[in-house]
């Protein structure tokens, strides 16, 4: 039982260390990518009046790690476990990042 407990503790510690390492190494890039994706898609859909799928294709393959969805008057974009940004559309001013 002690060995199993130690193995579980080691595995959890490695997972936490891995997550912290990912956040330190890629967190800023993920935040920038999520912000860019949210703003671009919001402007394309709500200001440009284009279809979400067409706008998403405009981002290109480099943005594949960034997930996104249209929400009420805006777009939310995120890189799982690393970053999340939202851009909202306001009549007269367009889309802005929150």
C-alpha cells in the first residue's frame, strides 16, 4: 500500500511540474494567440458579417491549438489549460478584448 501511495504522489508531482513548465514556457504565447483569435473572429463575424467557419479558416493552421466559439455578441478563444480570452462586439465601436 505504501508503494502505491508513493507512486501516486510521484505521478501527481510530475503532472503538476509538467503543467507549471508548460505555463511558464508557453503561457504568454497562448495568451497572445487566444487574444488574437478572439479579436479576429469577433471582427470577422460581427463587423464583417462573415460565416464563422470561413473566418476560422482565415486564421490558418498555426492557430489550430486555439479553440474558439461564438458567444452572445462576441467570441471566446482559448488554449486548453493555458489561456482564455474574450472579444465582445459593441455597436458603434466594434470588437474589443476584455
